[in-house]
C-alpha cells in the first residue's frame, strides 16, 4: 500500500524514483521548509516569553509613583492628590478597597471596566499591543492603578523582530542545506570531471561507476554511460592503432623488395636511364621514412615506448645532434649553438632527445628559408620556475600564422601542402616531438618571435 501511494505521489509531482535526483531535491527542500517554520515558531515563542513583561525602567517609574502617592495620602490633602494624578504621564488613580478613586476624580468608563482585569507589576503581557491596568499596593491599604501606555508595550516592535528572525533562520537553514547539497552533488561531478581529464590524457583504464556509486540514480546512469564510452573509445583507439601499425609493418616488406629490385636493376639499365632510377630510389626512401615515422608516432602515442629517463647534461646531446644537422644545411644557412651554460641535470631519454632536436632542426632547415639563421640553445631554470631546463630552437624565417600555431603539433598537419611536399614533409615531425616530450614528462611550446621567425621551447624536468 505504501509503495502504491508513493508511486502515485511521485507520478503526480514528477519526482521519479526514491533514488532519483528530483525526489532527493524535493526531500531536502521539504525538510528545509519544515525546519525553517519550526525554528521560526520556536524563536517567536521564546521571544514572546522573554520580552512580554513591563520594562524595568517603567517598573521603576511606577514604584516611584506609588511612593509619591503614599506620601500625598499621608499628608491627607486629597485635592493635591487629584492634581498630582492629573499631572502624571500615565493615566492613574488611587483606589480604595471598593475600587473607587479616593481623590474624587471622575474615571473613564472604559478604564473602570478594565479594573476587572487588574494585573500585577510582574505580569506577562499579551503578544499584541494593548493598555493593561497595573496595580501597585500602597502602605495606606489602598492601591495605585496605572494604565500601561501602548507606546511602551514591547509587542509594538514584534513585527520587526519576527521579520528579522525569519530572515536569519531561513538564511542559516538554506545556507547549511545548500552547502550540504552542493557537497553531495559536487562529489560525483568532480569524480566525473577528473575521470574525463584522465581520459583526455589517454588513460583508458579510468572507471567511475564504482566510485560514484548508486546513491543517486541519474549520477549512476551517467557514470555507467561514461564507462561505456571509455570502453568504446579504448576499443576504437586500439583498432586504429593496430590498423596503422599493421599497415605500416605490411608496407615494410614490399618496400624492402622494391629497394632490392631497384638495386639489381641499376646494373642492367643504360646510363641515360639512371636519373629515372635515382628518382625511384628517392621515392622509395621517402616512403620508408614515412612508414618509420608512422610506426614511431604510433608507439609514442599509445604509450608503447618504454622511456629510459635518466639525469643527463642536455648540452652534450644537443651538441652531437647539432654537428650532425650541420651536414644538411643549405649553402647560405647557418646554425648557431649556445650550449655553454652548464645547466642543471635534467631527466630525459637520450634517444628521444636526439630525435626531438633532430626533428626541430630539420624543420627549421626545410622551412625557415634559404638564408635562415637557426639558433639552438639550452637555458638553466628561471627563478620563477626552477623545475625545468629548456632547450630552444628558433629561426629568423617567416614564422607561422597565429591561428595555426596550436595546430602544428597535430599529426599530419601541413599548413602549406605544396611546400611540404617539395621539402619532404608529411606532418609527423612535430607530432612526434609533442608525444616524445609527453613521454619524457616535459612540455613543448611554439611561438612567433617579435623580430620574425619561429621559436620552439622544450621544457625538461630537472633531475631531483
């Protein structure tokens, strides 16, 4: 019966199941409302009990008036007593045991009626503004009755007090519940956010369904969908990588046979046909280089490369690669090295470091121009960030358009297809640089120089 009534109630108010977010939010706000109303009523009752009495200052004034009345009665001058009664701020009378004024003053009928409800000075007042009659006994056996002015009634400010109490209590309760609700909702959202970042970084092992749990139906469903998406992305990525790897490996064998055939053919064709054979060999070498780069990029991208990160002096390996790259400089190009800084030891893989510097110098030689000046430098950690040693390759060429800077590290990106084709580029060199730096726990950044040309900065972590 309870289950049926709940389902009917939930369907009417679109609350979903008990584990759903809508039902939980409704429950939290309902509890908040009940607490607000309950605390407000309790606070109002406490305020009424603590404030609904004759103020101490007024009590002192009334007691002083009683003393003055005793003095006047003792003197026996009733006319003076009547004048004294008229001259007071309060509407008052001195009454005998039959509730008649001993001064002979005429009493207002309404006041005379209120004598049936005389109160003591320590009485508890009503929570609405009125003018009760307060009685004080005198030494003469009479009593002084005073009408309490409505201007002094403590209940006159109760609407303001109640309003302030309601605002404060509502603000406190809502703040506490909002904080608890935010923490309750933020925890699974932060877990999903962290998982999405790890997935974006290539960690396909991330799963969040168990961490999020099933406390909220919607979050659990979202976490399950996220895990399913991760499985699908991992499967597709593995298929793509396997396809590229298999195709590249399959291309190696016919390319090797092609190179062997060209070598054998060179001895059998006449001299005038040798230039054509040279062109075929260059094309075959380019294809071999492309397949090699594809395989290298695939290993780096899919974390198949086991990096051997050891402390090393980067200047030494950069000098070796610079000497090798000088052999490919064009006649009017120059390569300047600034490698005498004796920087801190940095963590790097020697093979990947040589490959990265080779790719950057090769790109500069190809694209910076026939008269380009290329600079290779190694700089120690700067004061603001002493955790990285930087290797910089820059040239004074034309640079790259600002809108394309972020794209140059993407695989198979060729900003000027015709130029790249003529110079032998396939758009994998800088992609390999980026993946290599990621494997070595470093970073790479490209920027245009103010004076023209491109600057690429490699940051290697300092050895601890």
